C-alpha cells in the first residue's frame, strides 16, 4: 500500500505534498435483521493531523468556561438543558461550526434498514452490515471533503466497542477504504486523492476522559465530539427522545442539516463540504434527504448558544 516515489520541484520541495488526516469514526444504532433500530448512523470526522492539538485546546477551553470535565456522551443527556454538561456540549457544537470546521470535516451516513432498497440479504452477519457501511461513510467523506487534496495519509480511530469474535472491523476498514479509493482513482483520478495508510489497523479509543491513556487524551476528546454530533443527528432524524437536553442539542444539528441541503450560495453557516448528512437508501437504492422529524416539534428552540 505504499505510494510511488514523490516528485520534487527544482528547490527540493514536494510538488504535491502529502497531508495527514486522522479519521475518527463512531457508530450509532443496533442492527438486528427484521428488528433492532431503523437507523444505523456512521459518522466520520476527518481531522488534519497538524491541527489536532488545536482541536483539543479549543474543546478544553469550552470545558474550562463551562466548568464541566466529565465524559460527553449523547445518550447520557437528560432533562436539564441549562446545566454545566449541556452548556459544555452546546459550546462544543458552537466551536466546531465557527472554528474547527475550517480543518475538520464531518460526514454522517444514516442507513435506513427498513427501506425497501436496503437489501438485507446481501449481508451474512450483523457485523457485515456495520463494517460495510462504515467503509461507505469513510469513502463518502473523502470524496466530499478531501477532493482538493492530491495526496493524503490516513490514520483510523474509532470509539472502543465490544465486537463479536470474528469481526474484522479493525483491519477491514482501513484496507477496504484504501482498495476502494484506489479503484475509484483508476476510473476518475480527479475525484479522489491518492491515499496512504499510516497504519493498517483502526485504533480503538476509550471515550471516558478518566479512563483513557494519557497519550490518547486528544483522541479521546475528539471521539466524544463525534459521538455528540452523531447522537444529535439521530434525534434530529427520529425525534424519539423526550429529554429536553437531547432535543436542544438536536435542534442545533437540525439547523445545520437543513442549511447544508440548500444550494451553497444560499447557505448561512459556512459548512459546505465541511459538514454533511446523507440518508440511504430510498426505495430505489439511492441517497436522499429525509424530512427531519424534530422540525415538526411544536416548541420554541432553546436559546442555549446565546446564554454561553
């Protein structure tokens, strides 16, 4: 999986310099054939490695300002939308949209397992579904956000989860992403960057700041951010929870989603090619935009951002 020798300019500088991105992956939803959750969400945050320390510092600054230092896990949010924890989470979303999205690109693939176009018979075991769509999500994020880069190196991280014996997720994801991008470049080189794998396996990341190894504190903080965005998108799609804090966070993400669905020249959040949500499949097996269930909720949005 090594690339060809690098071409240099007359001054000894790389003509097409390589940019290293860390790929942070998180998943939400339980897949059980003919049961389980309707929606499986695979989220990918592409972080420019040279700016990862800046991401960590920005998230830490929000923690200090809101005086919350525990784990940010979307499923743990309950009634209070004005407490330290929810104010920290809202601050994280704000700093991502206003600052970090300049060099951190987020993509979520929302898979509708109850769509007529889903075709469950294609998959032998539940973990085949997870792994396949994790690959689709990563490849989609590269195509959408990294097209301007000619050469990138990728290192993969994912939220540490229990996986069944025989689940080859850790090696499958980097290898299959590499192979698919290589195949797509042969068909259309201009649409995808040349990629190199920094290492062949996914690094599992513990999301609890009190339980992570010191050398992975930055990655732990970022994987919590990905979980926060992923969970908020799930609530925006389904409006399933009545917990006030979850609703407040999901309303923020719903605004981003609706804004990025507009033509670029009509968007107001400056998130074009920096943040995206794709639903798949519709009845014809295509990508589509699902109306957000939370937007029909009859209540005023909570002014959390203004209160920070």
